[in-house]
């Protein structure tokens, strides 16, 4: 059964923020004849401003190809792509370079930091290439958000994997792009470093109203996002919210932690801070649980459709 891409677009178009990037009838074909490979097949999708979106699917489903085409890293065989109000069709190489530099941010699995430059120099590198100076207020805001103020003079080899990826995230945000594309940003990180990076991406959406599209295989990473779109066999299968079921939130509510505020061994301020931390952890665990259950339901529904 083929996915109904039109229904997905119509449903998602009710979002009030407007599209930071969109694709219509996007098709990408490699080779020809017997060697033809259809990496994308008539995909239409919108990525909304101020939203954190995950793109999921099996290997070969077209996730990275979709990201590359929408980020102007590759050209589509047919269809249209817009970043903001700019249609990528017909843009010269010079204009595409300017668009990638000014309107699109990138975070890669392999960090892609220049090893001979410090963290500060890597973060400001795109602006330096463009001949522009960093806005000091914005620079300070981003550095505070990533928590690397004491590591700016260190080179990549002197940073942990999580710190290197946070440098890459800060570099992606420094030009205040319309949209940031992240290709498996936690693929080379352990769970603790992954949480650091995903937490920063989540905060950049909430606090800076940034738009982020993340390609991932990991449902736990997808649980940090607002929305997940699924690709299957080079086509858009469906889109869904990652918000957990209400009953799950009720079951994991903060009632048990509330009594800790009265414990005499700690001050009220310390107890309140611990209560907030515990509540956030419970909500995150609940969110992960809800996403895993929801993904399982969707996959079972898909198998039933295929078996008809």
C-alpha cells in the first residue's frame, strides 16, 4: 500500500507558524535503465518554523537524500524545494552557496570541525568566510546555551565527543539560519553526550524559536522532537506528533516527589530544585515511553496494511 502524501500535507498545513522549508512532488533518481535507483519518489512535505522535526525510516528509505535536496546540497530530478520564500530551482552556484551559508545550518554526525582551529574559531568560521563579524550579544547567548564558555580556546582533539558536537551546533546557529538540518547528530556519541546535544537542540527550538530537522534511526532521539515523519521505500509514509498519551502523564505525575519538599534535611530551595529536576526526568521518561508505544502501534498498523 503506497503512502498518501497529499493527506499528510493537508493535515500539517494547519500549523500556524508557516513553513521554513517545503518540498512539492520531490523526486530524486540516480542512474538510468537497469541501474536506476529512485531515492525519493514524489515526496511533498513542510517543515514548520519553530518546530523540531525528526525524519525516520529504514536505511535506504531516502532520509538523507531528502535532507540533502532540501538543504541545497544536492539537486532534485524533479519537483520543487523552497527555503523560506526562496525557490531553489534555477539558482546559480553562487546564489546556492550564499543560501547555504546564510539561511541553512548544518550539523553532521562526524562533527566536521577544522582540527587546527579552536572551538571559538570553528564556531565563527562561516561568518569569517563571509567577511562578517559575529553579533557579540548573539554569540554570548549561543555560547551560554551550549555551556562551552571555558572551552573556547581548546582545539577539537582536546574536547570530548559531546563537546565537539555542541561546537558544531553553535556553529550552525551562529548565522541565525532559517532552518538547521542535523544528520544523525548523536550517531557517534554515548547516551550522556547524546542527551547533552539533544537537550541543546530542544532548547534552541524553545528559547530561540529555531527550526530544526533531524535525521535519526533512534526512537529515543526522536522523542525529543515535536513531530516525526516516516519515509518508506523513497516515499513519505506518514507524519505524527510525538506528544505522549495523557494517561501516561497522569500515571507518571509528580505527586510522589511533592512530599520531599517538607524533608528537614534540605532547605526549601534545594528541595524545590530537586523536585523540578525529578519532574523533568519523569516527563522525559514518559515522553520516551509514549513515543515508543506510538511507533509500535504505527508499525503494526503498517504491517497489517501490507498484508491485505
